[in-house]
C-alpha cells in the first residue's frame, strides 16, 4: 500500500519479467548500481523513522484521486475549492488521472476560477487592471520588442497569438457588456410613461 514502508508485490516474478522485457532488472545487482554503497536499503524498512507518516487533519473534505486508497497524509490547504470552479474540480476527481477528462476538467476549472476572481474584483469595486497585471505596460517600458527580434528565440512563432489569448477575453467581456447595455437602453426607450411598450 502507498505511504507504508512495505514494498508492494509485483504482479510477475523477476524471471518472468526478464524473459518478457529485454533488459529488465539490469540494476538489480548492487554491484551494477553506481549509488551503492551510498544507497543502503534495509530489507525490513525504507530507513524512515515511522511505519506510516503522521496524518494531517482533514478540516474539510478534500479531493482524492481514484488511484489512491486514501487521502495522502499531507495535502495543501491554501486554496480550498470554492464556487463553480470548486464544483468542477471535485467532479474531475471522479475520473482516473489516466483519463483526459480528469485533466481537461481541471484546466477548465482554472479558467472558471480566473473569471470568478475577475467578477469578484468588479463587485468589490477593486477591478483588475489588464494593462498593468498582464504585463502589457512592460512591453513598452522594458524593451519588449527588442528582447524578441533578432535573438533567435523559439517562442516568436506563437507570440502573435499572445495578445489574442491575453486581451481577447477582456475585449469579449467589454463587447458583451456593451451589447447588453445597448439592448437594455433600446428596451427602455420603447417603454411609455405607463410602463407599456410604445409602438
């Protein structure tokens, strides 16, 4: 089992693996391993002073990979999942780490989390500043163009897309707000004093 000093049993014997996989077990002999004798493996334990590490208290339900029998003894608590992004992250852990769905959902949750924080910044009247916080200002004050051109940089190919990736969502958000405000304005313009639409 994971996190215990006992070595997990392998499904096949060493001889079976050696017959099936060319070169398997070439480092089994300690004489063939450059880390010996510095590496002193104890047959009974791994050298740890505990048989199972002290568990960190779980103050709220944490996500656990389906590959693990239990929650890891130590885990992060700095950014507990919350909101819609937290729900997406919890749902992602229903899938194995070997499935693309697991990682795609986690990436999507990160994007949702970013927009949740953008909206929170607007509600708290301390909006994000896309000019200073995305590094656009530094492009003009810290020789952004000169640091790229003529330097044989491999990332020049995708830098045309960088403004679209960084600025695109902001432009789309401004456009959506403008379209919504314009629609509301038109609706209000066609409402009479009595509250009924004017034809």
